[in-house]
């Protein structure tokens, strides 16, 4: 994946999962997290890239969504995922986004989360609509993924998530809807955990 080196992407982040809020996986006030609420975690993650580049490929302005799940009963809790990349990107841009957010181009994404991805069901160009505005955050990836923010959750002290990085504390939220309908990934939850912050990922070199 040296084609994409060096790379960097930064912007805003919003996610939701099937855990009860505050998601026990979070670090709160420096205290380590715990296992997920139900032992199986179903989730959707979104990144809105404000500034980004992979070698000479411009990635600014694009949205990326990842839907995945894991079971804590399985050693290593490997993720099984589908990635949605902005259909407005050209083929070179889509390939670069997939390489970065699936961890194939190394760097912070692989270190923070993508190293856990064991199986990729698909990489889909999609109409991606991300609103990361506080109070109305939402995720839409075609007809496959829908997430809507409901409310801020009262949290005493700093809350951080490993996916954007523990050095990017953010806001614990509740999602009115988390829906994924893209077999074999299919679930729908209401009133479950969500989280928002910023992110800044980069290549190893």
C-alpha cells in the first residue's frame, strides 16, 4: 500500500452501538473500560473528513461509514464488517479510503481499530449523508445504515473511545435509532449508546 504513503485524514467522528449508555467500553476519567453490555457488539461508525490526503490523492470532504459486529465469546473479538465509501469519490479516492479505513495502509487506523477486522463482507460506494452537528448528529449510508442522535448522556468527567483515539475525548450520547440492513449485517436498536468527537489519523511514515 505504499501507493498511498504518506497519508493523513482528520475531521469529525460519530458512532452508535447496541450497548447501554454510557458504553462500558469507554474510558472514563482515565479508568479502563469493561466488556460490552450484551457480550455481542453491533455498531456503526462514521468519519467526516475535513482535511485528508493519501500521497497526491485529495480525500478532503468525503464521508466514510463502517458497520460491523464482534462477539466477546470469540478469542480476539474479531470484527466482521462492511465499509461504505462516498460515491462522490473517484475510483482512486475510493480505493485510498478503503485502504486507510480497513487498516491496509497501516498507521493510526490499523493501530486504533482496523487491526481487529478479520472479515470484510463488502466495500460499497454509497450515497453518504453525515451530519455531525451537535444535537442533530446522524449517519446515512444509502439504504443500508441509518443512525440518529437522541440526547446527550450525563457523564461525570472525561469520556474517550479507542476508535478515534483515547487522546480525543468526546461526548457520550444516546441514539434514537441504530439500523443496519445489509445482510449478513442486520440489526435495529433504539435508545442505545452513541459517541462523538474529532479524529486525526496518519500513516506510519
